[in-house]
């Protein structure tokens, strides 16, 4: 029997992600083919994979969540998690690959809404992602996106240790509080704001700065400019801890997106940006009054 050599898609912090059929992936610390060990991370992640499998099983199927097919024994005592494969990869990789030709603003707003919807679903099921970023958002056909990579997620009622933190640009500053006094929900919604920024701006927050400088600016409550960003108020509300739930974010994004019933016409003048069309492109569609949140 001929065995198909696994193709490595990603090397994460604890696991390899491989595929042999370009439809599903295996996520695990060892990669086996025909009884032979091909790759070995050197450290087991069995406990984290079991945790992630529990999260996926609890969540069930949802349009904005990666589909999981459960744990698979790839070698006696060695398991990998089988997941659906995102044909366009992670959002971070997709943004990098299409930096000079980003999707339309309408498509990006829909992607932002997909992320908020996925996060809102997690919360409704008692799950906290704890590590939302563009590396854990996956892009599918027609630019729909799904959330995944829940190895560090928390599940209400489960005895999971909180051992995960957001990447620098998605991390809520303490603002004078002790680290463990910062509400997890506020952390979740801050990271959602950064995800929306990265989608609308089509680049990471403070993309040109080193992580330590980003940390310093965030500690001073200095965030990337939102001038010209059509989702500015929503993003700012996430960063400023205004929202109490993801459902409020979803409602505001839907109100914003409802003003884009059709693609805005291209501007003949080179004054627009990927954040916002120029003023001759129906400016009334850009001025969306959102509800105030207490």
C-alpha cells in the first residue's frame, strides 16, 4: 500500500499541521507516514490536543467555527486532531499574500462580522478563546472566515488551567489593574477590536513597530490611528472596554454593513485608501451613526 507523504502546512508553538488530501489537516506533535516517524516536535502536546478536542465537541458545528473530526491515533499512544483545511490559510498569511490587492471594503466588513459572530458563538457556549488573533482565523472560499486553534481556550465548568495569553497587538493593557484582575471578557473584546483593525486596515496594528514598542504604546493607551477607518468607532469601543458582550459588537457591525448594499464605485482620483474610499464615493454611506453604549 502506497502512503502519501504528509505536507507540512504550519509549524506552531507545540504542533505540526499537515495534510495528505488537501481537504483536512492533522495537528499533532509527531507526524507519521507508513509506520515511520517523519517529524517529531520533541515534546508531547497530548493534553492540549485533548483539551482542544473537548472544546470542539462542546461547540458542535457552526458556520464560523472550524469543523473538527476528533482525535485520531496516528501511532500507538500518539494522537493528532483532524480538522477541516482552510483552502486560503490563516488570515495573517492571506493578508500578507494579498497586501497589494486587498479585498473590497464590503468583503472586509463581512469578514469582520464573521469573526465577531464566531467569537459571540463561543461566548454563548461558555467558551473563551483566550488567544484570538489573525493567526487563529482561517480563510475559506468567497472570503468567509472561521475561528479555530482552541488549545488554550477555557470552557465554563471544565477544569482547564488558564495558561494562554494574546499576542502583543491583541493584548489588553492592564490599565493600572493587576494582571489577573483584568476581566477575561474585556480581553476577548479587545482582541476582537484588533482583529477588526487588521481586517479593515489589511495590516497588523502598528505593523512597522517591534513588539516591545507596541507594548509600551499600549501601556500608554496609544493605539493605531483610526482616521478613515469605516469601523473606527466599533474598534475604538473594543479597545476602550466600552462593550460588555460580543453581541453588541455584532449589532454595530451589522448596522455598519447594512449601509453597503452594493460595491462602492471606483474613484478616478488616487486619493482613496484601503481603509476608506475617497469622498467622491458616496460619502453618506461612510457616515454610519451607531448606538451609544453605556
